[in-house]
C-alpha cells in the first residue's frame, strides 16, 4: 500500500507548464494531449466540448465525467 501512495503523490504533483497566452491559444495547446486538456479543464473549472473530445477514451475520462457530470454526447 505504501508504494501506491508514493506513486499517487508523484502523479498528483506532475503539472504541465503554463504560459501567459490568450484563452484561444491556451485551448489549442491543451488539445494536443489528454493530460493537458484535463489540466486546463480543472483549472477553468468547467466542461468544454473540445477538451472533452481529447479526454474521452483516456485514463482521465472517469475523473472528468465525475467532476463535470458529463453524460455520453
């Protein structure tokens, strides 16, 4: 159980870098991977269809669905 806690704490600490860009550019950059799309959605605190398209089918899908109450679209 200890090893799992260590791995989970390391995973939670991983954050993609953030640049000071406008919202549209930030969205385009976040759409490149499910990890960055998920991070942007969490930082913005709301569901976005373009981010969801990238996250759907990834390991982040379950957490995203729970957080933003997303049903199949």
